[in-house]
C-alpha cells in the first residue's frame, strides 16, 4: 500500500478516538451549562440537518477543488467545534457549533453514514489502491477506526473516574483532531475532476443509475435502522432493566468483535462473493432485531446485538469497495456524497418515529417494523447488483 493510504487510515483513527466519547459527553455538558432539554433537542436537530447538507457539499467540493483539499476543509470544522467547547461555556457560541454538523453521530452498526468526511475519505482510499485490494484496505481502515473508538471510550472512562471534567476531554479531542488535520497535508494533492461549472458537468451523469440504485436500497436500510439503533440503550435500560455497566460492556464487546470481523471481509468476499456476502450477512443482521423484540432477556439480547453489529460492520468494506468500482472515478466523491445524503435523512426520520413509539411504550413494535423495513436494503441490493458476482 502507498504512504497516502497509511496516512489516511491514521488520520481517520485519530478522528475516531477524538469523537468516540463526544456522543455521550456533549448533551450532558450542554445541560450542565444551562441548556434546556428542548434547546438540546434543537441543537442536535440542527447538527443532523447541517451534517446531511455538508455530506452533499463535501463530495461535490472534492471533485471541484480536489478531494484532499476538501477533506482538509471538512476536518477543520471539527477542530473549530472543539476549540469553542475547549475555551468557553458561552451558550450562543456553543450553539453555533451545531451549524458545523460535526458533533453528532450514530453508534456502530447504524445506517446514517459517516458525515461529511466519509465520501472524501472513501474516494481518496480508492484513488490510492488497486481494485483487487480495496476490500482489504477498507476492512483495515474500518477495523482501525473501531479499535480507536474503543480506545477513546476507555480513556474517557478512566479520566472521568480520576476526576477530570468534560473540558479536559474536549481539549483532548481538540489535540487529537488537530494532529489528524495536520497529517492530511502529508497526503498528495489530487487533481480536480470538474473542469467547468455548468450543471451538466457538475451533476454525476455517467454513474447516475448506479448512484440511484445504491441510494434507494441504502435509504430503506437507514430508515429501518433509524427506527431501532438510536434508542437501543433505552430498550436495554427501561425494558430489560440492565445496568449502565452491563450496557457499556455490551457495546464494548460489539466494538471488539466487529474489529476482528472486519479484518476477515476480504476472505469472506472471496468465498461467498461480494454482493452475495453483503446481502446474506445484512439480512441476518437486521433479522436479529426482530428476534430481539421477541426475547426480552438481557443476556440473550446482548449476545444477539453483538453478533448483529459484527455482521453489519463486516459488510461495510465490501460495500465501499463495490461502490467505488461502479461509480465512475471522475464522479466518485459526488456520487458517494449523494448516497450518503440518501442514508442520513431517512435515518433521522426513523429516529423520530422510534421516539414517538417509545413514548407510547411500543418500542418492541418499532424494532419489528424497523427490522422488516431494513431487510429491504439487502434484498434490493442483491436484485440491483447480483451481476457483479
């Protein structure tokens, strides 16, 4: 592999470690500095909306000015957010960070995509690898990212146990994000793919059919997963009466098992076939949500959840590899940004539906419906792309 690949994976690992604990820390910190629950909800609504728009912008910007330079710009937004959280508790300035769209995310095995950095990261990794080794490279990148997230979570747990406050964790994220940003300058600058700015040139027309198929299948999968994954901790806590320590142990186990499974992605792909593996493993993965709804026993559901996340995560490198092949190289970043947007918006809609159902004590119904809807993703994926096996 080229030096650029190693640098990109290292930068991603640092960002994953920097972000790993923020999903839990930020809402608690906002509450502690005087935000109401409604204001916190508005903060994350704006953050999710902004993130979706930035996903679209990042891919188009990457093909217009160059993917490396665009990745540097998008990574700078995370640094700016951490600067504000690290130096002030001013509520207005903290609220402004929601516009940057970099302070919200989903747990492993979700379906919302990886934010504005993901299309650029994936495109650059594809640019600097040969077709035959992409699944292995994407698998390595995903495994390293998961292990970095696990490491960041453990570090934050230890620091909080030792009495360090949230500001210290924000400053740690700031340091890690700055190092991740600076490392990107070591990646070779790539050429712009769009030479003129007329509409026919900017829109990705060569790969429009492939982009549409990926978007349709992915949007249904994300809608279903959005109805389940964001509120799973509440399912385990309120309905299965699990302690926070038990829930934390379950998520930690899912990180470890997923990291190991993603390293086998290339071998599984060679044995089963890429599209067949994606369809089969994701079908099994989302079916486990339905099974969990009918087995209200924590130890059983925890084991099913760990297996479900591992099955889902092992397909990510395969899916990234296929997407980079069927989308024209000159349109890759724009195409991946469009498919990322198609996943992120339905995920937010699904989360809203799940919240309403949980208010009426019907979360198990949300798990069943969400699992069945998400099952359409691997089914359509096989129908659309089976010829590639």
